[in-house]
C-alpha cells in the first residue's frame, strides 16, 4: 500500500469508541479496518467490553499490545451494563478526557470503520453537530420508508394537488400504503433483533 495522508483533524481530538459484547471473533478485525488516515496522535480508540462471556477483552488487549498506530484503551465493565449503559460510559470517558468528537463503532463489525473519514469530515469542518450512517442494505425497504415519508408529509401539510406534485408527494392507495408500512415494521423489527443480540435481557 502506498503513502496515505493523514486526515486533517484541524486540532480536534477524536475518540473512536468501540462497544463490544461477545465479539472475540471480530474485535481485532474491526480494529484492523480503521483507515490509515486515522493512524495519528489526535485519534484514540476506546474499547469497552460489556462483561462478555468470551475472550473479547483479552483479544482487545492483545491488539493493544501489538499495534501502536494510535493509542488504544481497553476497559471491561464489572457487570453487564446493556447497550445503552455501555454507550454512557464511553461518552463520559470522552467528556472527562477532553475529546472533541466521538465516533461510535460496534465490535461485531456491523458498522464499517472504513467509512469513518467520510463521516468525520463534516464534524471536523464544523458543518454538522452529528452525523449518522445507515445500515439499511435492503433498497426496497429504504424506498418504502421514503415513499411513506412523502405520503405522511403530504397528509400533514394538507397540500393541494398542484403543490403535492411540485413537492414530489402523492396520495397512495390504502392497500399500497399498508404494504409500505408493513415493510417499515419489518425493517424496524430486524434492527431491534440485532440490538437484542448485543444487549442481553
């Protein structure tokens, strides 16, 4: 691989926060996928293992000891905090240690570390307060949500027909609207199921 210039952080400190639970087979792969442009002094990686039942914590320590491209801190909760509780700990760490930006990544690889420079760019430039990536890979479900959003917009604003056409909104038949709502519900259920696998009951 040729020379890769570092991402210009403009003096900002960036914390890449990796939430991890039972991610022994993926945690090191996720860390290795962090782009070389972020291998610099202004970037730190924080891994919080939420009392995994496997060797997630040890594998994180192993990576920490064998890689020095950036600072890596590996912590383990004494008892499971759940997905939300784990995030609170990471954000508290960022505040207490003076970081300007926090990038959340999952230890199981469902968020792509390769996209971090693209997501960080508007934050570094001061053009955004928050940036969100999308894990929706089902284009049909994405289209369903877009169409449903346009339908809801048309109803809420009560646009007349010329205005609706100008805004790209249109009234959908009730049968089609029900199918679109069902697609949205399926997508939401899939997301919730993924979260349940991370956060034990």
